[in-house]
C-alpha cells in the first residue's frame, strides 16, 4: 500500500515538474517574442539565452555549436562562390590554371587570402554585424592592405612566367592605407569622417612608384589583351578620384581636371564599344556607367577635391566641345551643366503637398530653401532626417525652409507619412513618384533625374533667397556643414 502511494506521489511530482517546465518554456517563448532577432543572436554569442533561466554549460555549448555552424556556413558559401567563379572563368576562356610550381600555388593561395576581408561580404548581409564593429573591420583592412601589397609584389617578381600575376594586378585596388596613425584612421573611417586623415607621404610615394613600374610593364606586355589594358586604365581613373580626396595626396591643391578630361576622351571610344557592360558599378542598387560616374562624383564631392562651381562649369563646357563624337559623355556633361546653370536662373518646381496645398517654389523667394529628395526604401535618407529636423528647428526663424520630396509611388503614401511623422517633420511633404495608373517611367522624378543627371538618393539642393542654386552635393548631407552655411548666410545676411 505504501509503495502504491509512493508511486502515485512520484508520478504526481513528475507531472508537476513537466507542467512547471512547460510553463517556463512558454514564458521564455513569450519573452523572446518581444525581443528582436539581433538581440537574441547577441545573447547567444555572449553565452546567454534570453527568456530562460541562468546560463548553463548546456547554453554555452549551444553558443559554441552556433558559432562553429556559422563559420562552416561561411566557408561553405565561400567555396561555392570560388567554384562558381572558376567555372565561369573556364567558360569565358580566361581560367589561369596551375602556376609554375607547387610553391607558387602556395604563395598564390596566401596572396588571395590577403586580398579582401573574409568578413566583409558576410557583413553586408548583417550576419556578422554583431561580432565585428566597423572599427574592427577598418582596422583589419588597414593592417592587411600592406601585407596584401607586399605579397603581390613578391609574387610578381618571383614568378615572372606565372600568368596569375596579371590577374592579381588587374584586380588590385590601389586605395590609401598608409596613414600616420592606423588606429586613429580606423576610428575616423568607421565614422565616415575619412578624408582629413594625415597620410604617411613617404610610404605612399614608395607604393605609388612600385605600382607605376608594374603598371608600365603590364601595359607594354604583348601577352595582355587590349581589353584588359583598357580596363586597367578605367580602374586607375576611379582609383585616382578616390586618392585625390585626401588633401595630403593632392597637396591641398585642386584636383587636375584637365588630366581627367583628357583621360575621359581617350578612354571613352573603346569603353563604350567593348567595356561598358563589364565596368558598370552599383549605385543605390542600380548599375551605373563608370565614366559617367566620374562626372557625377566630381560635382557631388567638389569640396573634397578643392573645387568650386566655376571650375566644374568650365570643365563640363570644355568636355562637351571635345566629346561631340561620344554621345554618352556629351549628354552627361550637358546634364551637369543644366544643374550648374541654376546658379543663374531660379529653380522651377510646382507640386501638390500630401495635405492638398499647391506650392510653387517661386513663391518662397526671400527664404533659404533646402530640397530633400528621398524615398522610404533609402535608409541613408531617413537616417539623416533627425539631424535635419534639429537644424530646421534652429533656423526656421531665420527663413530657412525644407521641402521634403519623396520619389515613392503615390500608392506608398501611408509609409511616406509614417516616416515623416516618426521624424516629427513639420515642413511641406511631396510625393512625385508614379501616380495612380501611371507608367513608372513617366513619373515626375524621372524627368528631374533625366534633366540633371542625378544618381541615387538622397539628393540635397540648397537654394538662395532668390530661388537659385547655392550649394549641392554630399557636403549638405552633413548637418554640421549645413549649419556652417546657414550661419554664414544669417550673420552676413548674404544671398
């Protein structure tokens, strides 16, 4: 009898424990519902399990297994990408194959391992965003770049008959990594404040000379196809623009626009006949013409190149004259001139706000007006809005006005309004994307982009009190720069 009661009691206790454990799991599940996936991942990698009791050895084992699985997943995908590229190269007839020797193969493998940050591709998809800060990634890149360059140089001279050295040189990006203080440079690059970093000019001069010697050999070698040589020249032009953004590199002088113009004219004929498809770059998720991006970047980042509007106006006018036989280049130069000519005549914009008001920008004369073109799918656009709101609140008493112009389709109006309300924006809001039943290509924003050659968003245009172009480009994306411009206008009562 006692044994029977003991058995019943034991069963009852087990049922109670199961019920309690089930309730704990239910509570944990409900708690996890209120926590973002990113927070859960962060907890896993820190050895915690959100919504459960204190971390245990089992929890830590789960964390270790997840880390190992993530590493295996990355390695597996990297191998798939490598195999797919090799197959594609073979199909195109450009597969290099084995090198001169087993030793060369080993050194080539080392060289490839140093070429790029293995975590960069993964970070683009956010999988390692919780493990690596931007600072760590930048520091990795700045410390690995000299090693990658030295490994490439060593391979180039050690194996003069190995065709893979041409592949290395064609793929190599001569960006700036030789800074006076690497740690400080990594911090500044992580915050996006890049181009005021002091450069180690002695080291840069040595690297530039080494590159020039190999480049000369590459361009003179009959084994290198004309297509590959022209591709290198296009890449070098892009790298030149990147390098010249550092004041130390260009010795605080204006970038050499005459040299850029000559390179564009020389490269364009072959580029548009043979290289266009293989040299497109991605901007805001869309493919863009590399040579035309040169024209865009010069205007967008003019201050970083030491330029003024007048310098660029002369540049585009001369380019138009010399590119009569290159329609793409001439058309792009005309678009940039259309924008610069807004310094001489007022901007025309007349549209209905989302709350039904018809606003003509001509009626805003006497005010300093910022045109902010954006879209709900542009994270960078929305990220900058809180800072713009602070500037607006500070300077609206001084006749500063913002016109928020979304290029979303009208069908997306609810999402546009949601963003505006979250920011607390109290300035006029327009939606100039395709209207109900309209062909997207006929949307008003498409006409604006076609006239002025804008690429991507956000686009900021600052107008003076007469409705004419005062400032344009990436400088306006920085609210500190915008404040400095507005201070100057208010204090001096200019424009």
